[in-house]
């Protein structure tokens, strides 16, 4: 396997433009001869499909939702970063590059991160032109706020529903292209396999979720924009249906997967309550512009929060990280929460939460101003808990939220299978070992609106693609594999539900591959997950048939893939014998409890490919070089 | 808590369908209605029976996938609440709760509580957008937008496309949905160039899809989980009337 770094060398600031200048073009009349399949219709998928449609390619966009407007990007709350220096506080492309690379604890590529920072401003231009109603100052200019890991105010927002508004912008752009006839949206379709012909991605096998029919969508290139895999943990902030099946099927067909152990735990989610809970709810990082996190100084202090005087409260982030205070990056925030809870100072049932307190801000700026900034978040909190967060401090706890790992891609966002591209959270490229808040929306849209449309043309212009048919041997074989797997799942009629296995996997991953990891726990988890997977394929039960709407069958297929991916996550965490960003191996910490990187041994991307049948997966490495921003210890204190 | 769910079961579009009753015990008052359905479904799957099909995804009231008629009301008895956020404490212990799909002529039932709302997508495709090509956008800071204008646009743009307004309307009208999109884009400077065409195109598309006419019952506003109010329908009427009159005038009366 060749891990090609397609980024040009030379000055960082002009790399992307020089690369664009070198990429071959496809002329406007020739574009309509190319068929592109885009899987997923979130920020990355919808923006890519719409832009490719505008350029004149024939695009089919598959989504498992009933409408592209429902993709999980819709749930992103706080905002989107862009280097516009709108606050006149010293922001710049270089500063955003620096913050992102350092926030990721130096485990991302300089070229990619710089390009992301460089494109960030244009995303805001595009979104505003589409009618995205960003928050404004009284003078009519765009408003900003701050997010973790930054000392500047560069996050653009629309109340606490920025993801929804940006997604509607992309969805409407997609609707425009559907009306124009260049894009066909195929809703309620789930990709279940990739068709590879002569070593190139040439289509996907999808299941029509209403009729159960298996469809083959052949294409000249395939783009996966299918999001992350945090639902492997069963309880996460991801939507119920978010899953890893598309990227995992691509991996099984030969696309390498990078850094699968890099999972972000968001520090401020509503704590899990009871066994019937289906998912966890996020409370936006943006709240920490105004909120202060604290716990009682005394372990086991059972008093109500308002009865605890200021002198007996520990504002633990402000104490540990005086420079950044409550706006530290998420990996540090989550671990700090875990530390104070492990000390017996957590609050709420089970003692696993901390207070997120808005009282000081309410006294300073008034409750009305806070409602204007976060109104829909307060309403959501009240719906879930029954409490008004302006009266009683919120109780929050860490939860699995985002996956920095994903399909390995080169600078052109192409995977190790030529013709297969991965964009947005589905790839690994820009976020390193920890993503900064408000950078996921930025990356999804930079990939979809600006990067992929250029690099895909470069691929198509240079590739000599023989005709590939859905009746060809490869497509038939892929269909047969999918059909066989469905038949096996339906024939098992065991005793346990797919959810039961999913919960069991989630517990193993949370304990061994969660906020803290260590050698023995990971080794044990790998064996446990293998055993769980074996039990699944003997004892799962899936009622109903293949040729109908069968949501249990959908879930079982996704759980089966999580049971494979979960093991690879643990293998990656075990092999990376250092701490960095989200990946905290307790064997490797500094005297004051921070992640201790080992740059000599691990300043690289871990790239996994399936081994030969019956053998363990193979771990390759892509070395990372740091020239513009030399390797250094992260400092938020 | 104990609760009896009386659920509409319908295998597919061709099936006549009917209600089935399921008794559930041992539920917490904080459990949501959809989590109660999860519990019911897991029990059904263990017994080898087909679970109740329903759409839902984010479980935090923003994706718009969920939508069930609960005791006769789309999204149930709590105002401003999607079905996924509806806690069981909204019901009396031991009560029977009836769950039906968002059935209107324009949203055919697909299976159990799942309906086909693709008509709403087709309305947006008729012109519910700003025609701006990627890369052609001017500087975002070039045109100031008054703070209250952006806020008003967002008040309408928060629509999640769940279709509760249509399900609640005695006429099956989509005027709240259409009005919200028109109000969002007509409010902003970026929406001006296509404003007239958009109003005409969206109204025509809604007619084509078979949505009913608005007679201002106001049930849509009561059912909307995002507090979108009848003001957007007044906006729709104004946009539509003004552009119709202008067209009539330009054609020479």
C-alpha cells in the first residue's frame, strides 16, 4: 500500500493555490459525462453534491434519512470558526492554523490544517449569500464568540443552532441543483458495500430502506460523507442512526482507516440517567463563554448548589488553566471533569457530573441577553431535565461526541482506493488527536464546497476509466455478499437483540477506550469484543423479512460493523503507546497529569488495513513533519 | 410508571392497518415517549415480533425526523415539544396513549408510524433557496444586516420540516411551512432578487402537491414544536398577493 502525500512542498501559505493550479481540469461540456455518487447529505455531502451539480457533473446523492435536511450536522449547536479577524483581536489564518494544529496535539498534517484555515473565511461568505441568518451586531456586522482552545473570538453563530442553519443552506443549494436536474437525491437508501473494479471505486450497493431492494449505483467516482462513528459507544451525542457502516465497508474493500482510537469526549453533555436512555444530549461549548464549571471543594458535599458558598466551590478549570479558564479544549475539559469526579466531588445521581453555572453571567449581563445567545439550549435543557438553567446550575458530564479518526485520505481527500473520496467527519485529515470546538462545521464545508470539487476534477481528468457495469463480476459479487449477510442476520433467530449487543460493546469501549486508556484494559477489551462479536453472529435475533421496511435489520447490520470497528479502535489505542490529545494512556502522563506525547516514536498517523483472511489488521505509518509550527508542548495553563 | 400504548400498526402502504395495544410497566417519568417505544420494541424483538416502525434520529428536537400524532395531537400535549422530547410525565400514570402516524393525503403511510413527507422537499426544490453558485459569493461583511432583521429571519428559519403543521391542519395545508421559508428569505437582503418568483413558485408547488388551502384555523401554530406563528402565513399572503398584483399590472391589467 502506498500512502501518497499529494501536497506540494514549498511555502505553506501558497500550497493549496499552487496545487489547484497544477490540478488538471475537466471542461464544462465533458463534465456531464461523469457520474458521481455522494453518500451522505450532511454538511460535507450536501455541499459537495450541490457544488458538483453546479459544475455540471451528474450526481446521485444517497441518504438514509427521509430527507437530506435531517443529517446529523443539523444538531451542531455553537458555531463555525473562520479567520476573519472580525473582532480585531489579532486573529489571522496563521493563528487559526496554529490553534487547530496545537489543539490537535500535533497529530495532523500541516498542509491540510493550513488549507482549512485559509478557506474558512470563504465559507462564511458562501453561507451568508445563501441566506444563513448569522447573529449580527447592532451595527449590522457579523457577531462572533469564543470557543475552546482559542484566545480570539472567531466563531460565527446562529443562536445555538448554527449546524441547522448551515445545513439548511447546503440543503437548499442541493434543492436548487435537484430542480436544475443535475443532482438526484435518493432518500431512504443505505450504502452497504463498495464496488471496486480494476482497483478503482466504481459504485456502491445500497438498500432501499422502504422496499428492501438492493440497488447498484455505478459511477466514475464515489464520495463518502457519512460522518463519524461515536455511536460505537452506544451512548453518545450522535443521532440514533449515525453509524460506521459505509466507511467500514470501504475499509473491508481496501480503504485504509487512520487513527481510529482518536475519539472526542465532549465535557458538557447531560449526564446519563437510567437504563432506558437512548442517547446523550450535548450542551454547546459556546455556553462556556458565559458559564463557569465548578464542583464543591469537599468530597461528598450533598448540599444544594445555591447553599454552597463561593469559598467552598472549586472552579477547577479556572484553577488548573488560568490562561484559558473555562475555554480549554475539550480533551482537557473532559479529563478535568473526570478527575474531580474520581476525587468524589462530582454532583448529581452517581456523582459523575459537574455544575455549569450561568449565575455570574446573568448578574453581569442579565438573563435576557443570555436567552438571546442560548435560548434554544435553555429550552432543550428544560425539556430534558425539567429545570430552568438560569435558576439552577446545569449538571453536565463528558460523552462520546466526535471522531477525529476516519478513512485515511491524501491531500486530495482521496482514500487508498483510487476514485473513492472521503470528506467531513468520515475522513481523518484535519483534526489531529483533538478537534477544537466549531471546527467540524468548518471542515465539512471546506471539504464539500471548495476542496473536493477541485481535487475530484483532477482525478477524473487523469483517470482512464473503462466502462463498468452493474452486471459486471465485481458488482454482482458485492451484491451477493450484501444479500448473504442480510440472509444470515435474518436466519439466526437467537435470543438477544442487536441493542443488547450494542450496549455491551458500548460498556467495553467506554471502560477501556474512553477518557483514559491503559495497556491491560485495552488488551482485555480486544478479546472481549472478539467474543462479543462471535456471540452476536450466533445469538442475535432480527425479526421480519428482507423485502420490507425493517429498522431492526438496519440496526443489526450497523452493530455488526461496530463490533469490528470497536476492536480496531482498541488495537489502535493499544499500539499508540503514548498520550496525545484525546488519547490518554495513563502510563504516559506528566507530573501534573497532562498527556505526555512521545514525538520520537509516534509523531505519525497510524494507518490500518485489513490483514489477510484470518490475520490481524496491519498498522502502517504516515510520518508527520512539523516545519511551520515546530513541535512543542501544548500549554493552556 | 405504567402506560398502555395504543399504536397504529400498518405493514405497508397497501395494508389497511389497525390499532394494537401494548402495556408497559416500570418506566421512569423522565423517559421520553420514544424511549418507551424503544423499550416496547426491544421486548417485541425478543419475542420475534416485528417492532413498531417510527422515524426518529437526533432525539433532541432539531432533525425533524420524528413525528407522531399523540392522543390526537401532532407531537402530543406539550407545546413547543417534538415527539422525541416528550417525557412520560406529560401523561397520567396508568393512562392509555394513542399513537398514530402524521396521516394526511399528502403524507402517505409507509409503515406503522412512518410517513412519506417528500412533498415538503419538492416544495423547497421549487424555489426555496437563494440561487448563488459556490465560490461566487461576495464578502460576507459587505452588506450589513440589522440585528433584529437577522433575528426575525432566524425565527422563521428554525423550521425543522417535521410536517406537524400539515398533520394538525383540518385542511391539510402547508402554509406554515411555506410561509416560514418565504419569511426567512424575504427578510434578508440576500433573498430579495428572487423574492417574487419564490413566492409564486412555492405556492404553486404546494398546490401541485395537493396541500390544502389555509383558512386560518391556527392549529398549525399550536402544533409547531419550534413556536413558528401565524405571522409567517400573513407574510406568505402578503408576498403572494403583492407579486400576483405586480404580475397582473405588468401584463397590463
